[in-house]
């Protein structure tokens, strides 16, 4: 991503973390490097870019001799990787730290929250900020609690299907160009890349619809983990001839280094795609729990043949 300065960091997190910019106001030029360890408690050996100072850290500094104390402060502020310091637990900041922050032009913030709360929040916030991202063409929805990306060529009915699903109680996350990012091992989250635009859905003949205004707040969702892709495909004779009638059309797509299951759903006049998609999601959930209807069917058929013999 582009440069993320300490001023951006403060503006993004000030309200949630109750941050106050106490000193080092001329250090807004500093930037967080996504390739380095981001945040942690006060550490002289393995410097974090964002150093958290709480009660135990201040007690440790107070216990040092005067010479060692000032050497430690100098060693801390002269570290090139340091971006800012946050003094937590609503503690009183020693004047020497405030003066050093101004002298070294290093932003120093205070927070009324605990150090553990601040670190936990920033780990999640920074991981999301610096995560790998990609934009895919389709409609992203929450169907039965699972993140479903509906894909397909233009004109296959993605938006109409999404509208039908919303009318059946499911939720819209993003239309046309949802953005996906890695949030953990084998975990990808999808959302609308434009803040406040996740409620809009374009449907041919109706134009742009505000799903939230039409169906209420429960009809939209800001983000959801990606679980399954439904690929809408024209039901051509060749396509149907090569279709596996027992197992269906299941495959895997790689997104941001993660394998995501994909189901090919043939589109033809008279097919109720909303019902088919709901059934596909329920069946996929059963497979994730270890049950495969096709295998069960084949086993029962095998037993019937054996009994007949």
C-alpha cells in the first residue's frame, strides 16, 4: 500500500483508542513500515515501531540510576525503527519523556486504555491495513452465515440472483467489485472497497438500488469471510453433457494464496437459481462436516445390489 504516516495512524485510531498527542508534534513525517514488527511493550533489544509504555515500564525506568536512565532514554529515541510511543493506563508522563519526544521529533501519545487492549486492537487494525488485497468481479453476499461470491459473465443474472436472495432474508456485502484481503492463515475477508457504498446494487432495468433503504438494516453487512464461490455458467449442451451428475461441478480457485471451493451452477430458463444456490451452500456445509450425499447414495446402492444377489 502507499505510505502510512504516523499522522494517518493517529487520525485512524485516536477515537477508538482514546489517544491524545502529547509531544513530538513535528514527527508526523515518520511512517510505519509494513515489513517490520509493528507494536509491543517497551523493549530495548527488539524495538517495535510502536512502543507501548505502561506502569511496569515506568517503574523499571524509575528504578534505574540517573546515568543509566538517560542512556536508556537516548538509546530508545535514537532507534531509527521507532515511529511513536504510546503511554497507556492514563499514566502521568514523565517530563523527560515529553522533552525527549520534542527534541527527537518523535510522536508521543497517551491513552486511558490498558496496554493489552491497545496492543490487541492495533495488532488487528494493522494486520488488516497491511493485508494482501485483491478485487474480484461479482456480488458478495452472506448466505446462511457463509460468505458467498457470485461470479459469472455479464448478463448471467448475478444481480437478479442477489436481489432474490436478499428478498429471502440473506444479506448483501458488496456488489460488482468486492475487495478481499488476507486476515489470517487460510482466511480471506471481503468487503466493499468504498466506505458507505456496500448497500447499493445495480439491477438491469431498475438501475441502482439501495438495498438497505428497501429491505432494512438487516439486509446488508459490512464484511464477511469468503467461504465459497458460485460460478454462474450458461447451460450449453456441451456443458451439460460433461457434467458430473453425482458429484456436481466442484473445483478449487486460488485467491491470495488460499484455496477457495467453487461450484459451477448452470443457468437456464426456468431454473430457480436462488433455491439452487441455497441448496448448494447447505450441501457444501454438510461436506465440510464430512457428509457427502453422493457417496452415501452409492453406498446404499451397493448394499442394495449385494442384498439382491
